[in-house]
C-alpha cells in the first residue's frame, strides 16, 4: 500500500448508553427502552466493521478562492483561508461499514431503526476520531482541523466528486458516491484534514444552534 496512505480497519467501538439515552430522549425510569437500546448496542458492536482512510497530499494556494490539493483544485474561500501557509493536506473518508448498514436494514420496528441510526452515527464518528489520532501520531502533528464539502455553503457539495478523486481506497471501505453526491453507506463522512494552530469546527459557522451533533458553540449571530 502507498506509504502516504493511512488505513484504519480495526475500530474498537464503545457506546455510552447513558449519553445515547439522553440524546434519544429516553427518560429516567424507562427501563424497557434502555434495555432495548442496550441489546441493539451489543448487536451493533458485534457486527460493525467501521473503517477510515486518509492520504497525504501536497497543497498549493492558487488564489483567494482556490487551493490545489494533490491533483485537484478545490474552490472555497474559507478552505483557502484555513489552509493559508500550509504545504500538505489529508483528504479522507470514514464509514460505518457495509456490515452495520446491512444490519440496520434487518430491524423491523421504527423505534429500533431510530436507535440503530444513533449507534451507526457513533460508529462513523469513532472511526473518524481514530483516523485523526493515527494521522497525528504518524506525522508528528500536534493538531488538525477538518472541513467537509457540503457542510457549509462556502464549500459546495458538488466538490464531493473531486474529493473522491483524492481519497484513497473507497472500495476498501465499501463507500460509493451516489449521483445525488451523497454516500452509501449512509453514515459515512468525507473531508480534508489540515494542520492548524486553532481548532476549527464546521459547527462554528453553522446557525443550527439546536443541532444534536454540535461539537462547539456557533459563532453565527
């Protein structure tokens, strides 16, 4: 495998049932629902094979709106701003894996589907987090941030196509880019990691203040 590629194939899943219960609005004393969530978490951990991959690419600032990463040119003034002064970037993919997606389809009740969606989201988040930690260790970087096409208006979802030209081994992850520019399995994420002194989250520029996935307060007033 290319020495500039990082592939994470073993992700030890840990489900915080208390946190998931709060997120799913399971009230204290609703033991029947918590028991069902616990059972599904055990099943999910048994079948899930989340994976993630990243590639080291050279980076060139072209102008005020465009940056060249590897062989492609991305157009986003915010991406260009955040990558100012850098010489490398890391396009990446992370996914829940086809196994977990197929398992979720076997669930018959709508309630279990809702619970499974929360578990699937945790799986891809943990794969992405492990990839980030692995990248930091391999390249001796103190901190990286990430941007994802389509997460903000300032980086169009249409550039997902370009990202897939750079992100290695999508077939290894079982990830397919659909004509809609969404990905399959559904709980997959694509983006670019880049070295940064100040941690940046897309959430900082997102006005959806009540979003359950928010990682930091919004700076949008």
